[in-house]
């Protein structure tokens, strides 16, 4: 009696894992992502091609069939995501219906829903040929597969108040420049500056430097207004660029900090540290990337750092045999504690990202955090009993 619900729950977890998790780790997720990205790009390209009369005449039916197949896949994807929505970690406390409703209201799911809307519009209003352009909204689905776009979205959302202030400043400068030019030269050049809409277009062109040169001021005061408008345009566009650039930098720092924090927290040596202590440790770590086959630590060398594996894997060629270490493991700490030369050679099996803690920082950490000194000594005694790198 209970086997069907259990199988259904296992299947739902698996669907959620493939669609929403492990996209960079699991082959099934990567293959599905590439298929969907190819369909999105192909569908958008087909929509553009269908606006060419010759292509529409000769291949219109094939393009229409391809579009319907793409929509079918997108609809199945959308339905599968909605069905698996209750497996989202942040929605498990809700009922299945409530979880699906909340999941459907997330930005990426709204974009997925909008991607299905063009077909409904085309079926409802077949007489409007320009509705084919609504298919271009499907290009937004690529945001799901681009972490950089998601990061920019978070930056814009986080800096929305500052960006809103920039918009207000820009509109203020725009209206002021347009009103000044209208008052000074509106009567002299009525065909170009004879009303506020024409003056606003001139001001916008000057601020954005996309035009305005065809309207040459005929008075000295008009020339001063034009020059000032151009200079203010530099600031109006440089300010939001600086805000977004700084926000993007801070977002990358936060993401790297969180990743490094989680990595350090998994290291048994630091498992008992509190959040503040781990945060201090993250601040003194430095990143290092090595190619496959690179010798990271050589037997007999002086111990100068401890290494944490952020991604990739390494082989430790110790006297007791070869040991494979992977993501989440660490090596090199015994040489720092014992002040003895390395007793093993460590080589990268494939491209590996490391977090490096220099010996001075490591020893300083022990001095500043006496609560883990006993833990370090215990680990040292246990590992010194066997050959260690």
C-alpha cells in the first residue's frame, strides 16, 4: 500500500535533483541543460528566420513544427519543475499545493511560464503575423543556465535604491537641460526646440551622446547649456556603472566567502570552530589552482603551508602507500605541527583548486584560538603515529 507513495516521492526527489541540483556535477543534469539551451537558442533563431519572407515561404511549415516541438519540451519541463517543487529545501514545510504555488511564483518559473504564452497568443489570434516576435521572450530562459546573469540580477536587486536615485538624478538633469534650452532657443529654432518634447529629445541625445549635434545652439547661453549637458551626461551614466560594478564585486566576494566558509567548516581540524573563528580563518586563506600532474608537495621539502582541496583530487605518495584525496580533504598540516620535512609527495590527479593556509598564519591561528589548541594536539598525536605528508 505504501510502496507507490514511496516510489512517487523517490521519483519526485530524483526529478528535482536533475532539474534543480547538481547541474555542474551530474551528467544527467548537464546533458539536460545542454539540450534545453540548444532548444532555446534554436527556437529564438527560428523565430528570427521566420520574419524573412523567402524563408517563411519555403520553410515556414518546418519552422512551425520545430516551434511546436520546442514548446512541448518547454511545457513538459515546466510541469516537471512544478511537480517537483515540494522538494525545494525552503518549501518543505509547506503543503504540496502551497509549495508548488510558491515555487511557481519565483522569477525563473515566471519566465518559464511566459515562454509558453506566445503559443497561446498565436492560437488565439492567428491573423496577427507579428505575434511570432513574442517567441523571443524565450531567450530569457537562458538566465537559468547562466550563474553570471543570476549574479547581475541579484546585484541590481540589491542596489535598487541607489539605482533609483540615479534614475531620479538623470530625469532631473534631463528635464532641467530641456527646459533651459527650450527657454533660451525655443523661439529661435522652433522646428527643433520649439516645444518641450523636442527639447527633451535633444537633451536625451546630448546626455547619452547619441546625437544632438544636428541642433547647433545659436546663442552663447545655448552653447553653455549644451556643453554643461554633455558633461553632466558623463556623470549620469558613470554613476550607475560604478554602483553596479561595486555591487558585482561585493556579490562575488560574498559568494567566494560563503563557499570558502562552507569548505573550511567541513575540515575536521576546524569542525569545532564557531562562525566567528571560521570567518577569521577564511580571511587569511589564499586560493591556488594547479593543473593535472602538478607536484604540489614534494617529499623532503620544508613544510610551509597546509592545503584544503576546494575541487579536484590529488594523490599522496606516502611510504605507507598511495592515497587519493578529493574535494573536502586537506593535507600538509602535520609538517607544520611537527616542524619536520614533508614525508610524502602530493600530485594533482586533475585540475585542482586549493585553499592555502601559510605556516605563519596557521601558527598564529593556534595562538589566537586556544580553544582549538587541544584539538590540534590530539590530531597531531594521532597522525604522527603513521607516515604523513
